């Protein structure tokens, strides 16, 4: 039986615009099935051996929470909210038990109104004003000021979460600005905020206009600006200024108090940890930043992942079947059977691909996800690994008209990024409204015929509460309440989070630059759609010299931004603006240079600004009351992106002025050459010293050998080179002592090697002279004898 006709939640409303309680929703037929047995799917994890002691370790997803944050709320249930749905729903996940329990399951609590309504009265006005100034509690506000949406004497704020973090009306995404309460902007920079504030006493009901974070000062076109609500509850009072974050927190408080009614815990319900799912088309950086600032300790997920996690949840009993799980099991077994028949010796590896299509009143998204790592022992996390392949989304009021376009775009992207995939096992439409789910399933059935090789893929609608249930389970994993054992180092099991999510970028991030007033470069994409996230940091290097060169060559005017000639011309021009002569040009270019971060929410959408334009090559020095702006030479900006599209920007390095940078460069050059000279002298000195010592060692060895040869010829020391080297080494630096000892021992001075040769020559000459004298004497004697 189709889930479109058997799944549903009754649409009752609680007091104060609250929840349809879970006891009103017991008629839900929750499809369930036994998960694919790991033993029948080689390559899967199957049911890992469970060690209660090991799984009791403190675990946390550090990309979203700290261990301290998790420990502080481990005794509280988690409140999961599918706020962006047509009919928002709330689910909860139980507190962390003292002993690990892998059977923990998320439960649906009920429906939630996406509005907050206030009673129109003077007393209601006073309570609201005191609540916003932190003088009244939420419970007092709920009892005295918040009313039911079916009461005629009320003022209602509709979907305030769509306006969270927005700076100005004119910079807000189009799908958000389609609101009857928006005060139309007339001034290009500030809109009609000034006029609206000056006429507060005449406003009626709720109006959205430009304001500031403090709610008092006038907007100045900077990052302190915010889109605010002007709420007037009494004709005798001026309108109250309220941020969208404050109105959203009131809606979430309804969800928290509804969960608290089902849990006997003596704690403030507003302390319950929150989990929120975001569709891809709503992942606007400024909005998500406001969510993170206003809800510290909350966790955020992509809505499509939460939907898949909720869609494959097995039932609480064995009497019902889950069509999606049955389909995954059937396809996997069929492929395994074919692989076994081939018997080619290869390992069977298969990760089922599921295509999800989500629809709300404000947009549509289509996501391709692969699941793997079957783990039977954790019913809430039957698959331990989710890998998103790609995502296509559109913010639109008529989502059904975009179904075919989404499917065709997704089919094309999957074929490009993962051509090895055979196709999905199923299309899974999900929505919180029965009529929307039925229409979406019908559109998928007719649209699949246009997709080559995907035309026979079955359409298996998900349960209406799948997103809320999935967000609760994902939060339970992030908070470390569900864990598994994995093989760590040395093949030893260690505890880990029960599920691992590999997301892709739901939006595209880029930058554009301005080198002269009013002229902007084309957008340079930094993180494109379907980029694996978290991503970054990605470094962007900017220099005053390059900015000056850009101005000198006429970038964007004389030369096209995308031309190859521009880079060559800039490299040549940079040589002309470097050094002390180019300081004025570099300073002027740095002061003029601007950077704007932009974001694209849909593939066919426009780039929208994220925050205000900045001047990264400048720094401000406050000297007393005076404010001076200095031009800087170089700066590096790093951009990062988290799993839901939040952009993080950081500056690397010191901001040195152009003059300081030139001095630093010169000093660096001088220090560089001095360092080289010192290094040469240092290491060269060692080389010279080593060379000299070696020469002295050889000279003394030869001197000692010559001494033994002439003083004690024929002895054991005569000609023993090793002994001579040892003695020279032993008396290294004390050679004179060695020579004196030898002279004392043998009674002969130690001469240099060449001096022994000179002495021998002298002795030979002396002998020759003596022989000559003897010959002369003999001759004289002979002569005398002859004479005699």
C-alpha cells in the first residue's frame, strides 16, 4: 500500500499555537522491515560485536559540539524540529542512559505551528517588552502574551526564521521577500527604515523593515544592520522592535515545552538541546550564522540526510514492512547472486544509491545519497555511512513544476561525477503534507520516464515525519548517545559515532573584487555546488602592487578580465610600481580595493552578497578620537565552509602599511645577505679549521716517523705509521709536550722532517771535507817522503 495514503499525522493544534500531540498521531502506519542482514551482504559491517564497557566512552561530533556541551545536556532529551516543512513537526531523542543502550529510538511528538501570535492588549505589550529586555521569563510570556492563531484579536508573525540574520531588505533572497508585511524599500542603501522608525506610533500589526541589532539606532549600511519586526500590540503604545531570532526562539520554545511535558525532568525546558534540519535552498550564510549565534549548543543538518535517516527507520514491531529497506535488500541480494555466478575472484562491493525529493511550500530539493556499512545491532542507524553524491534545489512557491527539472539536472550531474554508478534503487519523495506527498510521488512517476536507464526505478514515498525523526537520530549520534565499534590501530576495536555523514556543499561560494569605484570583476567561484564539505581553508592572496598594476593596465576596460593578456600585462606592470617610487600608486590602489563574498543558493540563481563589502588591504588605527585608515601592502584571506554552508573568514599575517612593508622588505634583504655571509663564514671557518688540523696531523706524523728513523733506526717504532698517528692524536694540541718527552728519552731533539735531510747533507759535506783533508795530508807526506 502506498505510503502516500497510509502515512499521516492528525493536524490538531495545541494551545498557544503549539503542537499536535503524539497521542493524536497514533494512527500513523509506520512502514518497517528487518534491515538487510550484514551476513548476507559481503563487504558490509553487519552487526558489530558489542562491548558495553567500550561503548560507554564519551563521544561527540567535534565539528558541531564540544565534549563539555554534550556532557552538560546528556541527561536531557533532544528536541528535533523540521521547521522549514509545510507542516513543521517535532521529534525527540531520549537522554543518554547510564549504561550504553543501542536500542534507543527517536519518537514523534507532534506538529508545530510556524508562527508566533501575540494578544493585542496593553498588558500583552508590557509583558512582551519586558521579555525582550530579559525581565520576564518565557513561561510568563506564554501565559500572558502569546495567543492562539485562531483568535481574531491577535498579531501574528509568520515564519520569522526565514528572516534570521538578514541585513537589509534589498539584499534578502527573493523567496524570503515575498511577504505582505514587508515595508517596501525606497532608498537604495537603507530602504525605508528611517521613515518607518519615525512613524512607529502609527504602525498597525506587524511590519518588517530595516533596523539594527540594538533595535534603537538607525541603520548605517554596515554589518550592524538587521531586518527587524515592528510589532504593535496596543494603539496607545509604540511598536516594539523584535529581531527574527527572538521570534524564532519563541516558536522553538513551544517545541521544547511540548517535549518537556512527556519527560519528568526537573529542568528548564529551554535548556533542552535542539536539532534543526535545513533544506539546501535555505542554507544562506547570514541566516545560518544567526541560527548558530542565537542557539548555542544546537546542531544543524541538511534536510535531505535527515529525511533518508528517518525513512529507513524500522518499525517498533515486526508486523509491518519498510518498502525502502525491502527494496535495498532485494537489489543487493540480486547483485550479490550475479557476482557469485561470475566467480571471478573479485570482492563484492556495492553501495546502494537512493534519490530523495523533498517538497515544501517554499522550495524543492533533490539529493542523491549512497548508503553503506550495515549494522543490525543499532536499529536507529541501520547504515553507518551516508555519502551524498550531489544535490539540486530551487526556492520556489510552485515546487511541483520543478520536479522534472530537478530530476533531469540530478541525473546529468550523477552521470558526470559518478559515471560508474548503475542508478538508484529507489526514488524517495518526502513531505509533511499528505496532498503534497501524493502530488510529488505522482510527478516522480511521470517524470522518471524521461531519464535514461532510470525510467523503471520505483517510487517509494517516505513517512510524513521522516525529517523530524531523522534529525532526532542524527542529533543522538552527534551527542554520542549512539555508538559502534570500529577496528582501530593494531586491529583493536574502539568506540566511534554510530554514523558518519559525507556531505556536499548545498550552495556555491565565490568572491568578486573591485579595483576602482563602481567596477567589479566577474565572480570567482571558490567552493562550487557538490564540493565535499567541510571544505577549506582556501587562501586568497592580495597585494597593493597587483592592485596598482590592475589599474595601470586598465583591467576590465582595455583588457578583458578573462583574457590571458591581462595576466602578462599585470606581471609586467607590477615591476613598475614596486619599490619606493611606486609607494603613492600602491597606497591609492590599496585604499580603493574592495572584496565582496557572494553565495548562490540555486544553480540557476543569482549571486547574492554575504555580509558587506570589505577593504582587506586597509587597517584602521584609532588614536584618541581620530580614526586613520592606512593602506597595507599584502594580506591573505582564508575561506572555509562547513557542512551546512556557513562561511568562515580569517586573515593571515600582519597588516603592514606600504611604507612599513617596503622597509621590512629592505631590512629582510639586508638580513638575508648578512645571513648568507655569516653562514659562509661559519661553515667556511669549519672547513678551513678542519683542513688545517688535517695538515698539522699529517705533518706531525711524518715528523715523528722521521725522528724514530734517525734516532732509533731499526726499532719497532721505526716505520710504524699507526703508532705514530696514535701518539699524534693522543697529544693533539699538546705536541710540544710530546717532543720534549722524546728528547728527554732519547737525548736528541725532535727536528722537522726536512731538517733531518739538511743535517744529513751537512754530515755528508763534512765527511767529504774530512776526506779531502786526509788526502791532502797524505799527498804532503808523500811529497815530504819524496823530498826526504
